[in-house]
C-alpha cells in the first residue's frame, strides 16, 4: 500500500503543476474579436474542440447573445462531440425558459434536441416522454416536419419493442410526411431515416424492401442540389457506399449476376474512401471470396498497428472479418486466434467506454454549475482548477477500484483453478466407476438371490396396489441398471450426443424401450431427464476437447459437442460454476 500512496502523491503533484501551466496558457492565449461569434463555435467543434470551448466562454463573459441562444449553442457543442449528459444540462435550461415556452416552433426544435440526446443515451423511457410531447404539440400546430420527426422516433421505439409491422408503418408514414415539407434540414432527416430503415430491413432479411429503400435513398441524395441529375452527379463517396449496399442486398436475394455487377461498379471507384470499405464485406463473404477479404483487411490491420491505433471499432471490424474469412477457408487455428484477439479487444473497448462515461458523469454531477456569466479571467481559471481537481479525484477512485478489481480477479482465478481440479477428479472418478459398476451389479444380484428378500417397490409408473399407488419391482430395477449401462456405453463410445438433433427418441432406439420405461431408467440411475443426461455427456466431452485442443475456439467446441454456443456457455457455467474460457485458463 505504501507504493500506492507514493503514486497518488505523484499524481497530485502533476495536477498542481498543471494548474500553473493552465493559468499561464489562459492569460496568454487570447482570441481575436473576429472569432468571438457562435458561428465559429460550430466551425471549431470538430476540428479544435478546446478552441470552440474557449470561444464559448468568451461569448458568455461578454454576454454577446441572449441566454437562450448561448445555451443552445453550448448544448450543441457538447452534443455534436458525444458529451450527451453535458448537452442535456443546457438543453433542459433552454426548454424551461419563458422565451421557448411561448414560441411553439422554438419549443418543438428544443424537444427534438432532447429526443436526440436521450436516443443517444439509450434512455427509452425519457425519450418516449418527449416524443409524445413533440407529437401532441406538432399535431396541435399542424407542423408536418416535427410530426414526421416524432413519428419516426416513435416507430423506432415500437420496432425495437418487437412490434415490427407497426414500427415499419410509422417510419414509412414519417418519411412520407417529411418528403412533403420545406424543412431546412429535410434531406438530412430523410437520409438518416432511410439509412435507419435500411438497417432494420436487412436485420429482418427483408431484402426486397431494402432494395426499394436503396432506390428511394438514391433519389433523395440526387435531390439535394434542387435539380434532377443522374447517378453520375452523385458524390463518389455516396456512390461507393450505395454500390456496396446494393451488392450485399442483391446477393442476399440470390440475384448474383446483378450483385456482381454492383460489386464491379464499387471496385471501379478504386482506393478512394476506403474507410467505408467494410460495407462490401458481407457480399464477399456470401460469395466466399475469403482471400479478397484477407487481402483488403491485412494491410488495414498492419496500418492500425503501425499507427498504434489498435483499440477502436475499426480494429474490431478488421479482426471479426479476418476471423470469419480464415474460418471460411478452413484455417481454424488462425481463425481462433483472431476470435480470441477480438474478445480481448471488445473487453478493452468496454473498459475504455466505462471510464469515459465515469469522467463525463463526474464533469456533470460532481462540479458546481458554472455561473451564467464569467466576469473575470481569474474566475475562469478557478473554475477550471475545480474541474481538474474533480478529474484527479475520479482518477484516484478509479485507480483504487482497479486495484480492488485486480484482487477480486485473482481470487476468482484461484477459485476457478480449484474448481477445475475438482472437475478433473470427478471425471477420473467417473472413469473408475465405469470399471467397477459391472462387478457391483453382479454382487448386488447375488446378494438379493441369497437373501430371497421380498420385493421392494418405489413409486414410479408401473403396477398399482389396491390404493392406486404405482410401483416398479426389484426385477425391473435390476433390469434398468443393466439397460442403463448398455445405453451409457453406446452413447459414450459412439459419441451419439455430438448430433445436434439427438434426443430422447435416440436414447430409446439404442436399447429398444418405451418412452415411460426410458424415463424410469434415467430417473433411477442418474436422477435426470433425457435432456439433462445428453447435455451432461456433451459437457464431459467438452472438457476433454478444451484440454486436448487449445486451438479450438468456444464456438468450435460447442459445435463439436452438438450444442449451440449460448446453450453451451449457460449449461457449462450452471454445472461447473465457471465459463468454458475460465476453465481453459486453468489448464
């Protein structure tokens, strides 16, 4: 712990040193008056975020615009850079202002901003509340563009709540309404609506509908110039994207010749706009052009490594595509390596997103509200220092949580090692049990014969006494033991459980008994039903595969055992109290 304290002291010294640098920077980094407008806030939002923030602070200091206009601008600044919680703070303040509540148009525009924020935050309950408010206000005012926006968002929510037909109907109605408006952001909304609809249709395999959507999207893109140009006047980037999507949709429809033509059009555009080349991958996979996928993404992977840009969603797409391509080629060893790297990368991204969310929450909820007006330079520096202190505090908390997490992970790993040893002992015990059970059965039968014991019965389906209770005789119980040994030997040696459709009927055929007799046999010998017995054999075989074939990924192991990946992971964890990956790490 002494080392930890030293690290914390060192971090605080760095923060204090940064205060002086910040102050000098704030004093000397003045902006020309020509830049102090809200237009430049939007212009620098993506290219130089820090400068956009500085301009915004100067606007507030000078009280350059109304409070409403500055709140909208600052809210847009944070929303456009993915800081949705910070944007909400300003959007809520705008929505509560009298100037907005007295102006229906401004009110609806602001409610639209609130819907966008909660949509990005995946807060469906609050989003639904604002969607209803926007729809009610738009219908009262007869505002078609806002009604279209409300209907579209409502359709999305209904769709993802699994009422898909109604969701599609509402989205199409929203698009139809937007087409009839003169809204200044009409084409931006239509492009977004069509692309969202295209994703849903491909997800539901409605490829004919998706093809129609592509044609309508193409018309919208050409209309943005207020003329009626042909396809040749489309931007090269948009053309390449459309050809890729068309190739995928046509391939899924089985219209291979047309899909190949679309692919050739896509290919003819050349190396431009390679950032969106991932869109053509589903087509290449459908056509089993695995070498082309590898040819496209191997240099991309090397480029990301060379630029030390390895933890992002571009790398996720690269790893996933290469894994599937090598799997398609039958190179399971290399495919499993990529799948393993993909799993590690996904976990790393989740950790980074969680840390980013924690920092954003700290910024919003652990600092005081900034004053509406910043009168002096020293006040701005003081507020910045408070924010830096908060960041430092959050960092220290995250560091402590990280140490605790490492300790917890170590404890879990030790438990998994013990459980793994127990599993191996149980399997060894099972093997020894198989060797001796025949001898025990013979001894039991001889013992019963010598004693000439009366028949003992247990409740099952079978004979009935005068009171109506069902019984099974000792003779049948002994036969059940013999039948079960035969059944277990056949299932194990022939690995019948590796067949995905192997079920109780297959067990019955092995020993030629009825359904009720099979139920009694399994209940008497392993106290389980047929599904539990078969899955148990699959898991025992999975343990062997995990040990003997480290090159297999979990999906391949599950397939070899005759079970789906989701069922395999769930049943393995239920039985052995750890995941298959955790068990493999203990070997």
